[in-house]
């Protein structure tokens, strides 16, 4: 595995009323460090994907952590031979992940999460620690699911995340009596999805902490088939967090 370029992804739901001013600071800091990627800011928090030399990337994250609002940032790391982004963008958006459901405010209280190792154990035994059937719910878009997903995962075939709320209401009864673990690439969508499910009355709901990427990082990838789509030029990562063969350019 080539370790010349460090890639990190991270998000945090935290009130950022100063997002426009913060945008200018972070853009200047990232450009000065020679980084490429995307930082999204909104009143609800931050979401970023960055790549560059390890020292520069980790220095940027450390500088973010100096702000008490970001002190507990825990980026997911992977490595590549080249920087998989062409530019450095820092944008202010209405939401860091669009759901068009303004009542969902993760910063006000998260849904319970399950650690990757615990989910692996639950999937191996087919039930949670209280004996309930465990099902995984893929909250990603259909084209992402095509690259890979958990075995027997529920997939409602949504084309964009704003379709998740109506899909949930159409299928909610199918989740009764089960332990539902929502998952996505890095945790951001499945966190919002888990909160919405709890608000809609789904009783036993967890989000997969850190998403698929953290599952790959902390387990052997068991019970997951295929690769994980990522929104950069690597296209997809395998369970070892390497660019998947299907995403590598043909010679």
C-alpha cells in the first residue's frame, strides 16, 4: 500500500453561526498547507474530505481541534498514491448533508450508536445482545449501494438523501420488533437517519459509528460484500481501505 498521501474524512454536528467567517479562515489555512479536497460548513456543523502530505493534513486537523467546538474531531484515515482531488473548496451550505427536514438537529442529541466490532458480532450471531433480530439499513443513494453493501441489508433504492424521509414512512412497519442499524459511508447520513427513525417511532435504532469506513478500519470487513463508494477520484475503497481494483484506471 502506497502511503505517500493521507486522506481524511470527518464531520461533526455542532452549531456554527459564524460559518461564513469560518469559511474564509479555513480556506486560507488549507491552501497555505497545500491541501486539496472539500470542506462543507453550515449552521448545523462541519463535514470535510481532505488529502495531502500526512503532516499537513494532521496539522490542519490539529488547528481545527484548537477550537473547542471541534476538540473531539476523530477523522477516518486512508492512504493513496496520489491526491484524489483536483481543487481545494470550502463552501457554506444550508445543511452539511441535505435531508430537507429542518427539525432534525443532531447537535441537540445523537441517536445511540453501535461500534463496528459490536455490529460485526451481532451480524455473526444474527441478533443483538437482547436477542432481537438485527437488520442493517443502507441510507446511501442507489448508485453507491451498487458498489457494495452489508449482506442482506435493507435498501430502499433512494436516488438522493432527501428521499429517505418518505421512504421511511412507506416502510416503517417492516422494522417493527427489530434492531435497526443505519449505515452510510462515514456516519453523517446514518446519524440523521437514525434520529429521524426514532422520531418516527422506530423503537430500537442505532447508527453505525463512523460508517462503513470505520467498519473497514476496525474490523476485517466480514458481512460486507464489495467495496465502499467514496466521493473522490479513487471511486471506491476495499475492506483494507485501498482503492478498489474496479476503480483503478485501466492500463
